[in-house]
């Protein structure tokens, strides 16, 4: 099996030379798959992993738009329709200047495994644009979103492909895109998730990824007879995922010490309480300010700007029991991983996608800490997106308690699948192996059932 998997990785590298993040995501999954492929020779015959690593379809298009001064701009946009074996393509849209084909393919690839773990019928996809919403007026963001949807609308649909938010795409952007989709299609239908409550959204969707990452951490701790009560937490990012991670940590009696954005991070030794979190939510979601303003309001906290010359991120070099990376990919390098371990961190639940580099993951797995990889730990967001699709189909809305309890059950089930699958394949406690193998088996068995058509 070793040679087969090595050849497979070489093929992926040769075919996708300028896509390091995509290659990284494939290389992260492959070492786990050997035992599953040994057990299922039919996967190899049907070229399942070769097919999973090749998108079913990639759409690339231009998005022209006009700024407030009357100047014109052109951005590049993408939708990766990665795998529809178990349901319509499903995955977020990212608006960030770093967006390119390789980053979206890595996210779409991860999404296929993640969605399979949710127990809901969703295939995998991802999309976005190199447009940067930061510093743009509401009307500029609206014009961009409308122009973006003028092309995307012909490729998506409630039974075909259902995008959602991701970095740079929150309720405001989903609203502008949904408005344009509705106008073009002349249909009020659940084609996007993360919608507002008045127009088909689900309660708990904004909270879902952060809450889910905390539920996943709590499940991991339960395997050792522990809870989050009284634990300290390092949280990165200050957007959607970070905010609701801190909210749920507060609910469960843990103390969050940090928050960050691309400018730097704050460390608040006293902990980020409900009042401080409300301030951050207003700062980030309404005033769209920078995290350094936190220390103007709470001067006992310390702000440290990003220092590009450092070989590590000092946010990860504080003493804490747990860590919830919730900003972006590759935000924990090998040194950061070593620092986390050195400072006593033994629970890591990834809210972000692929926040840890492969060398860092190896440290966590070798140290046998409770390490929940993003494709399992942050699946709560897409899970509640799946529940939003169900509510749209039913033309009905569940209560906050109903959705939260379904989210909790789904996170428990994802944890159980990862834990049991890892144990079944002789790697007890290895959530990376568990998530990768359990995700693969569901998608692979379905692809076999459906024949060589995709
Ligand atoms: P937001 O746009 O709401 O927030 C992103 C946060 O991360 C901001 O604080 C941003 O700072 C920071 N950030 C983004 N890029 C960088 C960078 N290159 N360097 C440093 N900081 C950065 O996004 P979300 O909270 O929705 O997403 C965060 C992560 O969670 C992403 O990895 C996303 O893929 C993942 N995720 C999100 C889900 C969701 O439901 N939203 C679902 C599953 C995973 P700044 O404002 O300065 O850019």
C-alpha cells in the first residue's frame, strides 16, 4: 500500500504544482488511509482516492464592480464542486485577498470528509474570491456581491450546490447575494445558508461552528473523565468562529485569554467575560474595527502587534489548558505546536480549517494530547447549514433549543465516529486517523454504489 499511496501523492503534486495548500491537505489525509485501503481493495480498483482528489467541476469567473468613486475593478472568483456522492455540493464562500484555486481546492477537499462526518446528506464544495471586504463601504460590498451572484447563480441551486459563509462572508454578504439570486431566479428557495432569520435562516447558524468546536473539546475531555469547567483557553481570530467559541466556553465555565486579527493579538489575563465579548462583537460585526481597540477599552489587557520577523506566533506561547485556533490555515507552525505542549496545553479543537502545519500535527499526535482536527471539530457550522436546508425544505423553523440540541447530538456523533473508527483501526485516541477514515468510508461506499459516473 505504501508505494500506491506514495505514487498517488506524487501524481497529485505533478498535476497541481502551484497549489501547496491543496497538496498539504491531501498529504495530511493520505497517511491515515493505508489501513482502510488494505481492508477495502475495491476502493483502489475503483480509483476512489484518485477521484476524490479531482474536483467534479471547477468554475472560474470574473467579477467586475464599481467603487463609490466610480472607478472599476475586476476580481477573480471560483466555485469548486468537489464531490456530490452523498448530497448537493455544500461549503462556504471566502472573500479574502489570498484566495486562489489551490486554497479553495484544499477547503473543498476537507469539506467532502467533514460533510460526510455530519451524518447529513451533503456533498463537498467551496468557493470565493480574492475580493477584500475590509475597508469597503456597504454599497461597494453590495455591488461586488451582486456582480458575483450574477454569474454564480446559474451554477448553484437548492438541490445542486448550496454555498454558505466563510472568512469575509457573513450575514451582510449572504444577504446581498441571496437578494440577487432571488431576483435572477424569481424563486424564494434555500440556495444559500447562513441566511437572516426573516428570510429562511436558522437559529444557531451563526453560533454553530464555535459552539460545535467547544462541544467537540468537551467530548474529547469526557474520554478522560474531565470537563471544561475551570480550564483556560487560547483562542485566535476574532470573527464568527472565535466569538462563538468564547461564548460557549463561558457557558461551560472556561476562561478565554486571547483573541487576534491579522494585525496582532490581545492577552487578557483576567479572562474575556460576557461584557468584553459583547464589546468585541460590536467592534468586529458592527463597527468593523481592529482587535487592538480592545486594550483601549480594557487597559489591563496587553496588545502585541504581528512581528513578521518572529519564527512563531506569541499567542500560542502562553500557559493554558486548551487552544481553539479560529482564524485561518497554517496559523500554528511547528514551533507554535511545541510551545503549546511546553506550556501544558493538552486539548486542541480546531475551529479554523487546517490551522496546524503537518509537522505540528505530528507533535500533537505523538504527544497523545486530545487533538481534534478541523474537519471533525469545526463541522458544527456545516451541520447547522444542513439543518437550515432541512427547515427550508419543510418551510418550518425549529426553536433555538431544538437546533442547539441537534447540533450537540451531531457533534457527539462526529466525536463517536472518529473515536470508534480510530480504535477499530488500532489507533485509539487518534482523531486525525478516525476523521479521515470514517469520512472516506462513507463517501467511498457511496461512490461504489453509484458506479463510475463521478
Ligand atoms: P471571519 O472572517 O469571521 O473571521 C476571520 C478571523 O481570522 C478574523 O479575525 C481575521 O482577521 C482572522 N484572519 C483571517 N485571515 C487571517 C490571516 N491570513 N492572518 C491572520 N488572521 C487572519 O471568518 P470565520 O470566523 O468564519 O472563519 C475563521 C476560520 O474558521 C476559517 O479558517 C474558516 O475556514 C473556518 N470555518 C468557518 C466556518 C463558519 O461557519 N464560518 C465553518 C468551518 C470553518 P482580519 O479581520 O484582520 O482579517
